[in-house]
């Protein structure tokens, strides 16, 4: 086995680890905000490594075979990663804002800066 295979396996192991941590955060954290934070951060970070594994594999195969379909696979993976990096935090923000506006308050929050902003108070 070449060193490239070990790099790919390491990227996939990191991906699995962070996606599992994101899954656990959905069960362990007390409210929608911390659950959303844990799941979003972990799965985004894990997916970065999944895409890196695909890109390394594709570039390795491109080097070995010279077939341009591997370059296409790498580029498509990078475009998908950019889309994920743009939409994942945006979606999480929209869900958190909707939860707050619907009256679901953060657990154990001492200061709710967003509530103060909505009421016109100082932060």
C-alpha cells in the first residue's frame, strides 16, 4: 500500500470521528442552540475531510491513469464542499433565529443579547 492510501484512510477516520461527535451532540446537549452548534460544527469539519479524501484519491488516480474523469471528480467535490461551507452555517443561523423568535429560550443562559437587541436595550 502506498502512503496515499494511509492519508485517505486518515482523512476518512477524521471524517467519521467528527460526524459521530456531531451525532452525539444531538442527543447530549440541552437545547436547540447547543445541539445545532455541535451538529453543524462537527459535521462541517468532518465533511471537509471526506472531501479531502475524495480529492486526494481522485488526484492520485489522475496521476496514475491520466483519465480526466478523476479531475472532474475532484473539481465537483470541491464545488460541493464550497456549497456546504456556505449553506451549513446559513441554515443553522436561520434555524436558531426561528427558534428564538418562536419563544424557545437558551438553556442556562445568563444574558440573552438577541432578546435585548429586539427590545431595543443595550447589549
